[in-house]
């Protein structure tokens, strides 16, 4: 099952993973574009503060780069958005399903 499908919540209800909100696990997500890159930045505001960023070239066809911050050094590259989200979630200490993803960033990856 991909993280794009409806999954049980554990309490009997179901959630649509596309309906991710900033309230999920105290994570805030920001999507923006620069002249060179599309950037999806995450900040954990609950508990111990942590950040992670996923970057892709502005044309949207290159591999995704995972960084500790938007301007930090690249840690790893991925073809798939799900893999990049998994790595970002690991940096934040949460599950990838807990990451809010703005609609503008949902098409990142190859």
C-alpha cells in the first residue's frame, strides 16, 4: 500500500493521507519555489525542534535532494517522493504518514 491510499487510523476510523495538516505530530510544512529549486521544508514544533527539506530543480524532473535544512548540505538523492518523505520523516523523528504535504508539492519526484 502506498502512502497515497486510505489507511486505517488505528482507532477504527480512516484517514486520507493526502489530507495532511500542520497539526500532524506538530509538523509544519512550507512549499516554495526559488529561481533554481522547488523546496518543501518541514519543521517539527512539538517536542525537540528539528527540520528537514526536500528539493528538486524548478523544472520538476530531477532527483529529489534531502537536506537537514533548505540551504544545508545534501544528505541523499531519491527518484521517488515517497522515499524522500521517508528520509525527511526520519530526520524529524516521525512517521512519513505524519508529514503534511501542501498540494503544490504533491507532484514532486520522478
